[in-house]
C-alpha cells in the first residue's frame, strides 16, 4: 500500500484481461498492544488506557462516583484528527528541550507515536545543546543576557527558546537527508513533516480511522483476557483434592457438537496457569456444569455463567437481527462487569480488557461479527513458522522462514492454476497435468486445503460393514411411533452406519443430539441408530432412528439453560431420513438434579490403545434429564433460532445499575483509604526497624582508660569477616548481679594460649539491662553458662546490643582454662565493664585462639526503650601504651587471649602492656 490514489496493475484470470485495483485497508486486526501502537496510543498501562475513547484519568478521579460509572460505558470516541494534532504538538514541544513537558502531554492525552518518539528524543537533546550555548554559557550566549541589569530577562530567554524551536523544526523537515533529497523540488512535502518518516503513516490514510478500525480481537481480549481472569479466580483457591474432583467431572463431559479437540482434564488441572486459547475456549463452554458449593460460592458461579453466555454470543458467525443482537450483547457485557465489580471493585479498572469489551458493540455495527476479525486463525501459521525454523541452519531464521513461505505460496499458486507474467510480457499458467494434481486430496492436505466432500444428507457406511450379514428391521426391536415419519417393513434389511451429514454439514453419529425437521416442526432428540438399506429403494435408502425429548417452556432455575426431558417409561422412537436432520447440538447430562457421583471407573487410553490404568468416572443415574448447552460456540445462532426467545433472552443481573455502582465506588474508596493507611504504617515500621537495625548492627568497642578517657579503636576489623553481623539472640535469661565498682586499682592477668581446635558449633549470647543501668552478657542456655570446655571446641559469638557494659568473669591468674562461676558471685566480683556508647562485637574460635572479628566506634543510641548513659570505670588500660598496643594487636594478628566459656573470662594480651581488672569482692 502506497496511498489511497495508488493503482496497481494485475491480471484477471476470469476475463483474461489486465485490470487495475487499489488497496484500501478497512480493518487492522491484532492483539491489544499492537493495535495501540497502530493507533499511536500510549497502551493499556497509561493514564488513558483505551485506544477507542478518552476513558481514564487519575486514579482518585476514577474512584469517584462519576469516574467509577465511566468504566461501565464507552467514553468520548477518539478521532484520527485529534491524534494527529497531538503528535504534532508533542514534536513541536520537544523543540523546547523539556522532556517532562512531552511526557505530561502524552499522559494527559494518551497519545504516544512510536515513530515520532525517535525524533522527539533527538529534538530534546539538540534543544538542550543549543540552549546551553545561546542562553547559559556566559561566553557564547546572547549579548542581551550579559548586561548588568536585564529587566526583561524571562522574555528574552523565551524569545531565544522559540527561535531554537523554529530552527529545529526546519531542521527536522529535512531529515533524513536521503529521503528529503529524493523529493521533487516542487513537492509540498519539502515544507512539512512527512507521514511514515516523522510519524505514523496510518494517521493520514483517508479510508482508515485507526481508532474505529482496530476492532476488539476475541482471542486476546476475551479468551486470553476475560475468560482467563474468570478461570484464575475460580481455581486459585482450590486444594489438590478439589482440583482432582473437578478434573474427573470435566473429563466426563460430552464434547459432541462442540468442535473441540479431546480434553486433557488432568493436564489442564495440573498446569492451570499455562493454558492457551483452545483450553480456555473449552472451559468457557463446559466449566459451569459441574460446579457446586464445594468448588465455588454463588457469586463465582454467577461469574462463570455470565462469561459463558457472553462468549457464545460473541462467536456468532452471522447476525440476522442486529438490533436484537446488540440489545442482548449490552445486557451480557453489563452483567459481566457488574459481577466483577461485586467480586473485586478495583478489578474493573485494573483489568482494562473488561473496559475494551464495551467497544464490541460499535465494532459489530462497523465491521460485523467479532469472529470475522479474530486473529485466532493466524495462530495456525505458528506451526509453519516453527517448521521452517527447525529445518534451517538457524543462522538467519527470519530469512529462512520468509524464503520457505515464499516457496510454498509459489507452489500453491502454480498448482492451483494461477497466472503469472512471462518474460515476453504475456500471461501464462501451468499445464493441465500440473493443475490436475491440485485435485488430489493428499496434495490438498499437504497444502492445508480440505476437500469439501461431505454433502447434506450423506450417510457413511464402512466397507467392512457391508461385507457382513445385513440386519432385518424386526431384529432391531425398535418400537416406532411416527405418525408423520417412516415405518419400515419388518423383513427389510439394513446395515449400521458410522455417521451421517446434517443440513449444516455436521457429522452426526450414534448418540449425537440433533435438531430435526419433522413434518414442518422442529424437534430435538438423540440418534439411536443410523441405517442404510441393503437393498436400496428409490424412496428410502437410509434411516435415522431418534429418541425424541421435550423442551419445557421455562429454563432450569440453577443453570438458566433450556432442559430436555423424557419419561423413563417412554420406549418409543421416531424414524426420519438423513435430510431431515438440521444441525447438531451439544447437550450435557443434568448431574446436579440426578445426583450423579464419581462411582465408576474408566480405562485410560494410551497411544490409541486401552491400558491397564483406570481413573474415576462419573456414573449417570438416568437418561431422562439433560441440559441444552447454550454456552456452546458451535451453531450458537442456529440454536437460538430453533428455541423460543424466552429460553435464550439474556436477563439483567442488576436492575438499578447506577445505584449499585455508587455503592461499590464508596466501598472501593473506603477500602483504598484503609489500604493506604496500612501501607503507610508498614513503611513507617520498616523505616524504624531499619534505623534500629543500623544502630545495632554497627560494630563498636568502647573501653574506658585509666584517666577516664574513652578509648575506642576505629580500625576496619583486621579480618575479612569484620563487618559480618552476629545472629540475634534467641534464648531468654534471668536477672543476675552486675558489676558497678568504680575502682581503678586492679591486678594483672598474664596472657596465655588456648589449646583446642577449630570450632564446629556456636552459642549465642545477648545482653540484658537491669535497673542499675549496667548490662551483662548472658548465654543462651543454662548448660552453656555452667559448662567448662578445656578443648574450646565451641564457638561463642558475643553480641552487645545495649548501651552500657560487657561483663566477664576471670579465673585465677595461674589457671590455664576457664573455671566455673562461683555460686555466690556478687557485684564487684572480677567483672570487666566496657562503658559509654552503643556497640556490637563478634568473637569466634579459630585454631584454639579467640579472634576478635569486628570493631567500630558509634555514638550512644536508644536501646530497649531507654537512653544510654555512661557506666562506671570498672576496668582500666594504661592510657598511652595500652591504647597503642591494643589497636595494633587487632589490626596485626586479631588475637586476644583467653576468653571464658559462658561469659566468665575476659583475658587480653597486648604487646608491651597488660589488661587490668578490679580485684574480687
């Protein structure tokens, strides 16, 4: 397509002359994201998410009474002229160099052209560069801006910005240079932006309105949208037992008359979130029949019922009464939206496909039945593309697919009798023998062309059946009551048949439910026998034996579907000719009223053979109660013509819809406010926790010196694991006496190495504050507190999370290993207190030595609900020598001496200094 006025020359094989034609597009079928791109629309996630109308706005406006009501009806239609004007305005605004201005315009209008966006980004960059040179750079900018006093500076800047904008627009018209130079000197396109180069060319096609001519696509909008939402809502809360129950029930349903492939119910319920279009189409037609209170509530059942009713109407291939059809469609779409609003008030504008469904009404008036514009048929080409890619070398798969498709199309054109232009300009086609191969059904099958061999009224009998002995009519024991039909002779002979063809080309078999014409009256029944005469007679050579059922004048109260009933004592049959069968229909057994259960067993077929595996199956209790499946897509229009209007007319779910919508909107606003408050509280809690964790996880060791000065090493830890945070304490403790002595006189404790090996377990310690404001480290368990381990095979990770003290009990200087804590230890007993400030430190055992892994000074913080205060000096280190050597010992070796199990010993060794602690008692 090159334009509305572009004509193409071709050859008309019927008149064998050259003709001229124009290509005028009238519809653009695609999925919703692609259609939004074709419309220069921002997409489904924009503030105005509908490509058809101006529906949308800020979230708070959409939750108001008026805004929420707008979700249930189409908005003001978009026009191509308005979209084109918005695109031009965005391009010109980009010349000012402000990206936010363009983004706001796109948000407010919902217009975003993919092709124009490329140039918009270039214009913004160029505008900023020119503004930097002519406005901001003092050495290169306009001289008027360098004056000492500029009274009208804003006006001058605005004037320069407008000049830059005009320059950029003139530059843009000349881009790209190759395309511009190809234009004729007098072409008007040399003075304006060009479609297809600077913006979407579809906006300038006179025969096309991109907003009106992108109709709702049923596969992606309904099956993969609305039906998928319903299916997820119903199965998401099921347990494994419920899934198995539904799979058994689903597998038992009849597919006759649905034009569906065989169901794989077990697989579908094992992978409920991986279903594709064909699976969802089957669920849309069958889900409702076996739902009960054990699988869903009443509102969910109403949702499944509304979804099925609407789906059947959308798949009408032909519309006889457009007014009645649109009235029914309006009611069914309204029912679906109303039920969703009751289930989840926010779903109606979170899932935009529900709103897009409203535009089906206008699309039907413009383009006819929605099934005509479905892209489902194009999905069949995926197998062709996949095969072309598999058989290629994968170096250029797109090229290989294109070449393979071109070869196949050329072959199809040649063998089907197509014409082409020869080298001398004459039109030729393939010879007779080549064209004759096109009539071969095997060749047609290879090309995907099905031969129309079935004719209405045909009956098919297997050849092997005709080789067997024929059956007499009397031997069949069929009781016939047929005042308007056929009464065969008792000694007439017949062969059973495989299937017959109805007037609408359905293959009907034994057991199929059909509508038939009986002496001008349409009746419904089930085929019992298909017979063909062994001695063909001129008048009757084939028979269809039916069991007729009556259709009550009212619908079933639970399923809202027409019923088929028959007395259990009625053994009579009706005999008609195959040409009397009108069309096939899908009928399901009324298991709800018949109380059918999964009491039977069914053999599982594998690779087209019966296996030894069985599975549960529904056992029907009678053959007298059935339901006509009005959710079926096949022959949905014919079914409604055959039935009374009262049996198929849609009924509104809610009478006063605006009042209901106001109530739902109010509920949504209150729920939204509560959710916002909950989210705000959660954010505040997380922030407070993060602040506390940051304080607690920062390593710190504070040691008071002999003169009262606080000593705080601030090195990086000396080991690779220095910044690692210890795990939190888990065990509770009891109160213990704490050291509060302020004596600076102490005894020295010599350092010693610890025997043992690398630790394999850990004991968590934690600090606990008492009323005296001093904290001590306590072990997680009483056993750890009382135990002694000469081998030091355990690891203790000591964590100080309070603000005052780290306390430990010291053994006698001559002892080589930790000693048990004395039972009468009181305040002042050999305890060491580290004071002033919040700290956390981690100790671990490595190769028999105690290793300090992390140290860092931090300030005092709020801990355990109280403010930290400075503690008493209970342990001192020589001010100069101790400070220096203590820091060196950490950064060089990371080794501190004996530190007792269960927090009873703190024994430090420093080069050139000793650790002093207060005496006992």
